[in-house]
C-alpha cells in the first residue's frame, strides 16, 4: 500500500504565482519523520525539510513554507511567488521507526514554472 | 569528501552480466541507504546499513541483488545476471544517524544503469 500520496502528478504555474504541493501520509507509528526533497532536471535529490511527528509547528524558509497537520495526516508544501528555478520534481517522504527509518517516497509532483 | 560520491555515473551492460555500483558516503555518516529510481516504480528503498549492525535487506527486489559496506564506510551494490527491468538510476544516501537528524539524508548523484 502506498504510504505517501502525492495526488498532483503535474502542476504548471506562471511565475510569481503561489503554489501548494499536497502530501498525505499513512502510518501507525507514533514516532515518524516527514521530508520534502527537490529533484531538479540535473537529477540530484536536494533535501528541503525534515519534521518529526511531535512537532506540528509550521515552518517558513524564505519563499517556502510547510503545513503539518496530524489530524489530516498531511504535510503540504507551499512556494510563494514562484520562480522559474523552482521547476523540478518534488518528493514527499515518510520514515518510520518500525521500518528502520528508510525513506518511503511519494510518486512526486512535477512543477513547471513558466515566465 | 564534501558529498556522497557514486561511481560510475553511467553504466551500460549486457543482459546477464554482473555489475557493481559504488557509494562513498560523507565521512562520519553512520547510516547508508540504497534506493532505485525508475520511471514505472518511482523511488524505491533497497537496503540500509547502520553502523556495524546487520543490514536491512527488506527492499531488495530479488536474490540477484546484494550489498556490502566495508569498514563502515564505502558500500558496493552488486546486481548479478542483470535483467532489462534492472535499468534505473541507483541512488545512495547517507546520514549522521538513522533518523537523519536535522540534516536529512544526503543523496549522491546516482548511477544510471542501462541493461541492453
């Protein structure tokens, strides 16, 4: 069963628009970690953020913000004032204690930002 | 080194041959993971090593796949009798500890394996 669902396969926006990437996860662990990674066309996976299950505080880093809600098992990612350089595939991932903290990735959302 | 280094970056092999993929983690990182990224399957976990503990091989797709980590550092992923469905990008990641505290997991650039 898919533990991380990224329902949006592809999103296309015009530069300066805000965009939210959705991530819904499934776990029975009380201790788990959630991640977002960016994979630009060059192919390398770039770490963006890690949250643990005990910290629901939302986080903002520049134009990026993350909304973690345990009640809905969601960890959504918003890019404000998108830029062409934000074009990439974005992966949400879950790691759980009972699976050795291996990253369980969603299928990814391909974001295209056009000028 | 400064990052996770993987070699070769590209490998083309004939069906039925064995291949070895190498990963040099960041110095001092105790946890090392192998993942596979293919068009049809997305990013799949293969195996992880944590310190001197026995590796978790639960993600390996068949007994043709094996991995070892020597001296708690360099890791080699071996695929025997390669099949066309093994074609994928093989990614290695390392972290300071099992949970990827604070810094997450740092990924290498991957090895693109093509089986012809």
